[in-house]
C-alpha cells in the first residue's frame, strides 16, 4: 500500500482530476478576490488604474475585472474552461510583462506565479470534476 503510494506505476485519473479541481478553485479564487476588489472600488480606481496597452483607463480596468473576476468564476467551475483561461492568462501577461516590467523586484512575482499556474492548468485541462466534462459526457452524449 505505502509502496504504491510512494512509487505509483501509472497516473490515477481521479486523483489528477481532484488536483486540477483544487488548483482551479484555489488559484481562480485568489484571482477572483483581486477582481472583486477592483469591481467594488471601480470609481476610485478608474482615475488611477494603469493603462498599459493604451485602451484607456476605464476600459483597461474593465478588462482586468472581466479577466480576474468573471473568467475566474468560470474557471473555478470548469465552465468553458479553456476559453475562460485565455483572458486570465492575458491579464497576467500584461500585469507581469508590462505593468511590472517583467521584474520580481517591482512586485511582479505574484503575477508571474499566477501566469505559470494558469498556463499549466490550461494545458492540463479542467479534469472530470468540471461543468465542461459534465456537459460533454452527459448533456451532449450521443444517443445510440
């Protein structure tokens, strides 16, 4: 029993799906918190928020809220998973490479960690504990 735990011969799909579920909930939840702060303080932040790609302060803030709050919520539930991950990854790219100058010394470490995690879980997929899995295997199952 302990030997199989320490030296597994094959990946356990259930354990991997649980790991992906935990990663989705934890990291999307953390990012969602930032988006919620931006949404609740929209008026104050709309005058001081950075405009790193030249779209205007209010639009940049709105896009950050969309990526951090609404897409994180979809990610946590595994709903339109890969589609919802794209704005999250883009937001972290802008945060790390543009807003923080790709520097850990200028506060970019958190954005970089989120970026790496989001890219990895994007590649891994949502796992079987997600709305996408449920929809494709239950709702859209072909009837023979």
